[in-house]
């Protein structure tokens, strides 16, 4: 059966943790991923793509900060907009090329998307979202820390800068996304969780934050009434006791199990936890199933052969 699938692509799947993040590396990663996404389109599914920008937006912040004597740095939300454009372009071009190769006559288009947040969201005074490069030791980011930037230890992979990550409330361009998607075009939207904006006296204004793409992706999937919300990241399956000798990969999770394991602390904050929360919220809001897997397993996971499937059943 043909499905409407919202795919949320991880920023780390575009720039894997071990890589420097050259244009060529990011092109290659995206090109590989979109080859798998093309298969989902080839099998007749309606696909809407969203993506993260954690590594990219963090790198842009560093670039702006390092060159600030020559070029005035942009606010964080402008870096979000920049990354939406550049990552959207990479996905759009490579996916279109794969579809050409397969002789599938479907267009691909990116919609620059603003996402409304609450200006009083407590996240603004408590940064939690990891962005940018990984640092091995505390000395490696001492200079950044002096500037007042906050850092955390990210899921056993090193230290990273953290920024405010408010809850997405509304997708400003939702109607445009729906209409373009309904016309048969593959839409890339709400990249990097969307450009965070607040509404001040009837005017949208950018705010400095990075919205979690898993949460924003869930909002998009729910609002579009998607059947499947598919989160593609750098693990094939969600695990219990992740990164320990007792690690156990899981194939199926009910909502009750998700909540139990969340409480037991199996999912790291800022990485797997928001994915499980987003998956639960999608299913609770009427979605058929959420799937968490790696890009190369997307098609198999859709038919239940691999990945972790979150559904509302025991
Ligand atoms: P993305 O850029 O795709 O959002 P994240 O780094 O935010 O990627 O989240 C995926 C990462 O979550 C995995 O690479 C893994 O290191 C980490 N992780 C934390 N807890 C778990 C878990 N319980 N099972 C699997 N992966 C986990
Ligand atoms: Mg993430």
C-alpha cells in the first residue's frame, strides 16, 4: 500500500561524526542517502523530507565568529536559514539526479520554512541542543567557553556546544508545503527544525535558537496527516543499554515500552531521547507508525524487516 511518509534526516547522517565536513564529504553522504530515498519514491510512496542541521549550523556559527573582524556575524537564526538553503540544495539536486536515472518523472523542491516558537519558552535560559563539531577534551573548547557558550558531553562521543532548543508550535509555511506535496512534487521542508521565529504584534521575527528536527519533523508529519514518520539517523536500530556491554537492539516498541524505557534512562538527551519522544507523539496523534533506522535500511524498515518500529500496540 502506498504511504505518505515524512522522512527526518539526521544532521549527523549528512556530516558523520568522524568527518571534517568538506563539501565533497557532505555531497557524498547526502547523495548516498537520497539514493535510498529514491527507492521509497520509486515504490510509489508520497515523500516529504525534513532534515537536521546540528553539525552544519554549529560550523556556520564558528565560521561567523572566527571571521567577525572582517565580516559582521549573522544571528543564529540566519545561520539556520543558510543551512536550510545549502542542505536543501544538496538533497534536492542529488535526489533529482537519482530520479532522473530511474526515469521517474517527479520534481523535487525545497521550501524555506519558518517555525513558530513561544518567546517565553524556558529553553531560552537552558540550552540543551548539541551543535557543531565534537571536541575530545575540555581544553579544546576553552576559548569558546570564555565567550559564554555552553558545552555538554554528547552521548559518549565527545563535547559539543549547546544552544537553546524551544518547542515548535506551528509551521508557518504549512499550507505551501501541503499544496506543493499534494501536486506530486517531493518537498524538502522545515530543515534544521525550521527557522525559529516568534510572533511580535503580528510580525514574525527570527530568534536565536535551533529547534530540534525530530520534534519539528513530528509536528510536520502530524499536521500533514502522514501515515509513517521515518527518522533516519546513524544507527540501524534503537538500543537498550546503549554503548554498554549489555547493549540490546530492539525491533518493536509499543508506546508503553517507550515510556518505560525513557523513564529508565535508555535514550540519551539531545540525541535518541528526542527521537523516541517524537515517535511517541506522532503515534499518539494518530500516525500509523514511526520508524527509526539508518538511511541504507529505509526501504527494508518500511516493510518491517529491520529498524525500530514504534506503534500503538502491545
Ligand atoms: P541525528 O543527527 O540523526 O539527529 P543524533 O546524534 O542526534 O543524530 O542521534 C543519534 C545518535 O543517538 C546515535 O548515533 C547514538 O550515538 C545515540 N544514541 C543515544 N542513545 C541511543 C540508544 N538508546 N540507541 C541507539 N542510539 C542511541
Ligand atoms: Mg539529533
